[in-house]
C-alpha cells in the first residue's frame, strides 16, 4: 500500500485535545431548584451557585421550577442533556420521600440521576406551646399514650416534618392526629396560638421562636445534639434508641453525565462546603454542612428511600402524582 504525502501530514498532525479546547464549564450552568425562592433548598443552592460562579469562569444560574411536591423541577433536571450544564437540587422530599408516597412519580431518583454530593443536613426539633404539659420526651410519650389523638402540625403532607412525626409516632406506638399547613410559617403560628399541640419543624425555621420563648423545644431528631441547642436531648438518647431523621438537600446531575464532570463538580462543591465562610453561613441557619463523595451520596439516597417508604406504608401516607 502506498502512503501519500497527505496521509503522512494527517498522521503527524496532533489529535484534538478536547479537555483543553473545551474545558468544563465552557458556558453558563443551570441549577434547577424544585421549590419556590426562599425555601431552605433554594437558599443553599444560591449559596453554592454564588461560590461556583466566583471560582469558575462561567456563571451558575439558579432556576426555580416549583410544583408537584418538587416533582416538576426534578423531572426537568432528569430529562436535561447529560453534559453537566443542567444540575438539580434533590432533597429529602423529592429523592427520599416521594418514591414511597407517589404512584406516578415522573422520575426515578436512582436511575435518572448521577449523585454529586450532599450539601447540608437540617435537624428537626420537636416543639410545643409553652403551656403544653409534658416537659421532656419521656413525659411527652406517656402523655400521648394516655390521651390519644393529640394534634401535630406540619408544613404539608409528606414533608420531612410530617414524615418524621409519623416515624416517631409509629416507633413510640402513639396515636397522633396530623394537621397539615401550607408551609412552616402558618403551622408555627397556629402552634404559638395553641391551636395544635406539637410540631416537628426544621431547626432553621423553629430557632427564632425557641429563642423568643414562644415555643418550647423538647427533642432533636438527629443522632447527635445540636451546638445551637446543647441542652435539648435527642430522641435517640431518651425514648427511641437509633432514631434519626433530618431534612437534607444535595446536588445531582442527569444520569449519563461524564464521570470527569461529576468529579469536577464534587471536588469544587465539597471544597466550598469546607470553606470557613460558607460553612459558617450554613451553620448560622441552624443546619450542618455535609460534603460527601458521589458514592456516599448515592448510598444515602437509597437508604432514605427505604426508610421513608417503610414509614409511608405504616402510616398510610399517599400523594397524588
């Protein structure tokens, strides 16, 4: 076979260096938040977007796609091109709870997403009106067993607040009545007014009311006490060993996103979460920075699905999807 001069020139030409000519990110990145502005997932998403925009040569833009208990935004993130330019904020509700309570969920939380890292954990705190008789968790359990049907408020059906209260009631063998609201603010307002007895709320939402004395904190739902409420015991150390529940939100990409992009995102986002200034902002909102590897976050999501699906079956919680 005769090799021509043109073939020799082509063979000698350097191959295109894709990683160098088109480094990620080479254009703006969209981060979909499946809830309205102002909620915890949105606040922390904007914190990460701001940090990445300062670190990268491209902007990260937050897009709120609310509706359907977060399903609308998560479906949009799942169906986006798997190139790293559309990311999603997945939460304890959208990735952990929804699979167990919605019959027609338009996305698969495991199959449709590539986990990147968790961002934060937000403990829940059991709060009561100051005049509610039980002064601690043991007294609370005894009180409700003797007086079944005590009401508890939540930010809405199948929210982290609702599901954590149902898990507590199931494990403690209590009969409690759920009173759902449209968000934490109206639920706490009714608790302060004495119209409901209890609420399992995020520490970020409840802290100002605890500090003002308008509600009383009885217990923390995570495995460890909170630095911001060191005198408040955990459920696990008092009445239900092993009990652990928290709200959370993390970063995901559409399934099939290149591993190199996932690795870059994980490296940069976890570095942000370890920066003192960023961690301090998260802690100031009564939450806990929680950087993880993609593998750790993926295993965590699957464990959350199993846990909340079990709670939903025991409590009969279903949402139309």
